[in-house]
């Protein structure tokens, strides 16, 4: 039984080896090779890369920095200019903001 299995495996191996030997390589030509190499060179340089993505990324980070700065300035100015004394609780500040939202002047 094992001898029969080994023979089948050897036949299969010989058939696959022969099929690999007789296969033909695709003819791509010199023009195809030149285009591929040009594409690789363009991708490696800054000219080949899209200039939109870095510009958008830079804009997003600058906008985030400006928004964070504005938020900090507003927070500090609200706390510093608040007419509240140090003995009042923050609960009254919350009530004041809620009333301002409900009844704008």
C-alpha cells in the first residue's frame, strides 16, 4: 500500500516539475519595464506624492491649535472676570449660566 502511494507521489512530483519547466514567461517588453521604473522613481520623490494630504493635515493641526488657544483664553477670562467672591460655591455659577441660557437679555 505504501509503495503505491510513494509511486503516485513521485509521478505527481515529476508531472509538476515538467509543467514548471515548459511554462513560458510572459513577454512584457522594454516599454513596460521602463514605465514601471519611472513609476517607482516618481513614487520615491516628492513630485510623485500628492501635495493635498500634507496641506490638509497641516491645516487641521493649525486649526486645532488655534481652537485650543481660544478655549483656554475664554476659560481664563470667564473665571478671572467672574463677579463671584471666593466664598460662593460653583453651584451658583452653574445656576447663573443656566439662567442666562434660559433668559437671554
